[in-house]
C-alpha cells in the first residue's frame, strides 16, 4: 500500500480517500491520453507476468518524496550511450509504469465503490432510528430491572439466613456435634461464595472461615481426649468431622502427637503428685523440674505405689491406642465393603489411599508409643537406688515391670530391650549384694546348726512353701504377675482383651501372704497324734513276726524306721504294715535346709519375673547348693585317711566337685593381704569363708556312734536338697538361655548327682570307729595257727567280733529312736562295717608267722562261723568282701606256679599280705630261688603304686 501511495505521488495522484469527504478528490484524478491507453493495452495481460513486471521495479522508486528520479536515471547512464539500449531501457520503464498504473486504477475503482456503500449504510441507519421509538426500549429495560430486583430479594433472604447460622453453630459445638457443625459451616460457605459480589457477604465469609477454624481447634481438643479415655461414639464423631474437612491424614498426625504428649503429661503429673504429697508443702518448685530430676525426689516408701499408678496411667493410654486401632480396622472393613458396591472410582482410590496411610501410621505408632513408655519408666526406675529395698519390695517392682513388658509384647511385639536392660543391671547388682548377704547368713546358720531333725509332715512338698506358690497358683487378674503361671485358657486372651471393658492389670492387691498359712510342720514327724497312734497300732499287730526279726528292728513305740539293713526282697516278703510305716516317714531335713529351699524359691521368683538374668540367678542358686554340700563334707566327711584305704570311697567326680567348690567359692585366707591386687580383692568378695562345725555337735562319743544321728540328718538333708533341685531342673532349664544350658547340665551331672555319694565317706568314718578292729587284730595275733590236728571249735576272736557287731546293732537302734535311719543309710553302714571287718581278718591272717594245713582249715572254720552269725544280724546279700577273705585263705593251698599267676591277677591285696603268702604258705616247700622269684613279682606289682 505504501508503494502505491508513493507511486501515485510520483504520478501526480493523491492518496486514496480516508473518509467520505475525500471522495471528491477521486474525481480530480488525471485520465491518461489515447496514446498512453494504447501503450497500456500493449502490455502483457497475464497476471503472473504483470506481477513479475511490478516486482522488477527497483525499490529506490518507492523511497521518500524528495527522491529525484530524473537525476537517478541520468546517473545510471553509461559513459558511451547506445540509442538502441536506451530505447529498450525506456520501453522497460514504460512497461513497469503502465503495470503499476493499472494496479492504481483498479484500487481507485474499489475505493469509489466503498464510498457508495458507506453512504447507503448511513442512510439506512437513520431510517431505523426513526422506526423504533425510545418508549419500546424503555419497556424492555424496566422488565429487566424487575427480574434483577426479584433475584436480589432472594439473595437478601439467603443472606439473612446465613447471618442467623452463628447461633446454631454454637449450639452444635456445645453438643459436640462436630460433623453437623462442619457440614452447616461448609454449606454456608458455599452459599456465601454465590453472593460474594455483595459487600456484606465479604464480612460474613470471613466470619464463617473464622468459625471453621474455631471448629477445627475444638476438634483437635476433642481428639486429644481420646488418648486417655477412648469413647467410641466420641471418636466416631471426630473422625466424621475430619473426613468432612478432608483432613483424615492430618487428624492421624495430630492424634499421634497427642498420644506422645499424653504420655509425657501423664507420667509427669503422677510423679509430681507423689513428690508433692511426700514433701508435705505447697512449694511449686517441683513443677518446674524436668521429669528426670523429678523422679529422683520420689521417696522409697512411695516408690512402689507411684510406680503402680504410673503403669496404670500408661496402660490407659496404650489401651486407648489399642481401641483406636480396633475402631479403624472395623471401619476400614465397612468402608471397603461400601466402596466395592459403589461406582465412583476416583473417590474410591482417594479413600483407599487415606486408609492405607492411616493403617501404616497406626502400625508405626505402636512402636513409637511403646518406646516412649519404656523411656519414661526407665527414667523412673533409674531415679531411685533399689539396693536399699527389701526383697519382697524389690520382687514387687520386678513383678510390675514384668507385667509391663508383657503389655509391651502384646502391644507391639516388642521384647522391651530398654526396660530389660535397665532392670537387668539393677537386678544383677541388687541380687549380687543380696546373694552375698544370704551366703553369709547360710554360713552363720551352718555354724550354729546342731543338726537336729526339723519335723515336717510326711506329705511335705516344697510347693507348699510361700516361696514356691508362684509355680502352682492359678493365674487370675487379681493375683500379681509373678504368682500366675500361664494356663492354656489364658494364652488365648491377651491383657488388652481381658481389660478392654474395664479394670487395670496394675492394680495393687493386698499382701496375700498375710492370709496364707503354711501347714508343713508336724509333731514328732506326724500330722496328728491320732495318725501316729494308728500307724503304730498297725505295726504292733505283727504278732507272727519271729522274735529274732523283731529284735532287729527299733522299738515300735518310737515311730522310727528299722536300723537293720533290709534288702528289697526282704521288704517285699514282709507284711504291708512294715513297708507302709517306712513310706509314711517324713523327709529328713533341718531348719538350715528349709532356709536354703526358701532361698531357692525366692531366687526362682526373681528369675521367673526377669528371665534375662536367669543365668545369674541359677549360678547363685548353684552356689547355695555348693556351699551346703561343701559344709556337710567339711563337717562330717573330711578324713585324709579315707583315700589311703584304696576302696574308692570318694569318686573322682566327687573329688573334682569338692576341689572346684573350694577354688571358686571358699575363701581359705584368714585375713586380707594388703599387698593383694585389686582383682584378687574383688575375687575374694565373691568367696565365703569355710564354715566351722558348732561346738555343740559332738562327734567323738562311741555311745552315739560318733554323732551318727547328726551325720544322718546332715547327709540326708543334703540328699533331700538334691532331690528338690532335681525336681526343679525342668523349670530351670525352661528359662535358662540356650548358650548357658551346658552350665546347668554340668551343675546337675557333676554336683547335684554327687550328693548321695557323700554317704560313703561320711558313714565310713562311723564304721571305722564303731567296731574295735585293732582289738580284733591283737586277739588274732594270739591264736596259734601251726596246729597239728583239725580243730572243731572256732577261735575266741570270732565271738569278740560278733559281739562288736551286736553292740553296733544296739547303738544303731538307740540312734534310730532320735532320727529315722533310711534304708540306704543302714545298708551303707553295715556294708562299711562288714567290709572293714573282713579286711581286718585278712590283715590278721597276713600277720601270721607260722601256719600249718590244719591252721588254714581253722581259718576257714573261723570265717564260716563269722559269716553264719553275721547273716542273722543283717539281710545284706551277698556279704561284702566275702570273696576277699575266702580267696586269700584258699591261696594258702596254691602251688608255686599257680601262686605266681595268682599274684599277678589279685592286685587288690597289699604287698604285706602277698609277701606273707609267699613266706608262710610256700616257704616250707619251695627253694630260696623260687621264693625270690615270687617276691620279685610282688615287687613289680607294688612299684607302680609307689
């Protein structure tokens, strides 16, 4: 268009008209002459060729008006002019001019047509204005205004209703109808957004937003109340309200924050209450203390009640969380069922996402909340020194913590490592001090023990003692945890299920021990005089028992067991009254034994409550048994001459056990060495001085068989104690850590099982003194064995020996009137005495200087007479060491060759006894060289012994 204007200017034409007033200018355009039209008609009519011709016009022709075309063209002329080229160039310019003018002419025609159309349009507009009057348009305007006013009236009525919702919202909040209040508020906000173009609505909308925020604040307060007292209806309203707000995830985050805060506030208020109560004043300084510092102000007297209340309050918090999870599980299932019936996929996906988030949050919160509970209780536990507590009080603390750990395991499956470690350290330290004190007390008891029988009933069982009630008492909510074995029925129901509807597992119960009584002691070993009388009336009815057998038993009126050794076959053959009397006899134990058993029960209580210290407790229990065993051995069984007999009275296992006890437990030093190292001093703290037998116990009187009654009570009480440990082994094995079970197995196999083995060395001392074996050797030395004829009468030493046995039997009867002598004990005593007598006989024969064949026959006669009379005094069969004597006597008849082989096969005889056989028996009919050969064989046998 700019090019056209420029060209029209160059040709003397005006610009195209810009308004109707300029249309007149179009008429003044110059019309080309006939010659120019002729030239124009000669121009190509092809539009494309015409366009190319126009495009070939130089841009300089379309520049500013001050451009001088003539000058421009003249300057372009070459130095040497060519007419033909000039004419051709002129023709080209004319063609370009003609093509451009053609375009300008066409544009001029179009502009003229546009001017005509505009003129006609203006004329028609004037006609329309005159045809439609302003009255008609005014009518339409009024109608529109009426409609607007009607709409405004409706809006004002709605606004008036919105203004009145404040009162209703307040009523709903007072009634805790949070879902209804939020629903109403949201509806009002929606309505207000419709009328937001009114200025009054802007203030109302702001007020509604403030109201909604206020509802959320009250809703948060209502949510916090759930933490201490879960109410299903209350929580349902709160959750519905948060769902309407679309903030279910936010609600769950807030809920966990409230639970954490509830734990902190609860424990602080409980402890603060006890601290202020014990302080006895209204000083508020305690309120400013940190919880950790506050716990250090709890007094020992209020420690247990405060701990119980602390656990009760924490239980309420955890129970509320448990019931919260139950509520969500139930409603999640209902929502899932509803969603499966609906068709809104978008809403279902969003709900599922919220439900998944809440589930994960709740599951994660279990561990978090329990961790907070553990830390709070741990802080409380470490705030007081428990070492000053009495045993029962300490056990009660463990009892509560054990129940709390059970709650934690049911709550979130936690092993309560934090609580276990804190209480384990305190328990081990407490228990070490407690155990050390008990060991010292045990030493005192043992040193003051006179080894008198403690009369208990025949049906006595350790389960009848208070300390073992926890092993058999049925578990119930009102009984403390340590006294409640888990039954098959209670395994199915957790504590949360038991106490979900009410009650608290940490309620402190009255001390049941005041109401319980132990009925274990008896008069003279019988539950009543009537029972004692009836038992012996039955025994007195044995009128058909031969007098000789009756004489072998104790006086029936004493109620004691038979002292004569009785074989199992003999028992079976006698009347039932005899066997029944033996069975109803009560266990043999002392007051010290009973105290040790009670201690074991207390130790097991602690171990049952706090299984992580099971190994420490069992180790200390084993020390109680070790010390008791060592004391019995020290008092009644230590005799260096025993080992020289070669009879193996003390097994290698027993000797190893005694050595281990002496090295690990017994403090043999009289006074502490000031130069000893700290380690040595610490080791000595773990040891106990060796006990000393009370001076009231006399073991040197032959009339009492050298304290046999005391020895029986002591030894058999140890055997009874070992039996109780055997009874407890399954319980100990159940709580012992797997890696420590070899210790328990070794304790039972190497120590407990050796208790009965102490009988041999202890009763051997009695047997060695009860009969005068030295007197028998002197009598045998006076016998003439080189007689020339067969004797029909035995020697007097046999009668003397038998009298010794009869006196031993009478003394045994006298002792049995004081203490029941069990069958194994009487058997061992008789066995020891007979074995010593037989070995004394062999020793007497080995002292013989001269002996004939008739003298050897006399030896056989004497021994057979001894056996015949002895078998009437005892039922032990076979007679111990009978072959020992007979084999030695028969060796007198062996030849030289047989004797050499016999010597090598019978190493049980001493060198002196074997040498006597060679010198006395064979000396008369073998040469010196043969004798030397046999003596050399004896020396070869004796050399390894040396």
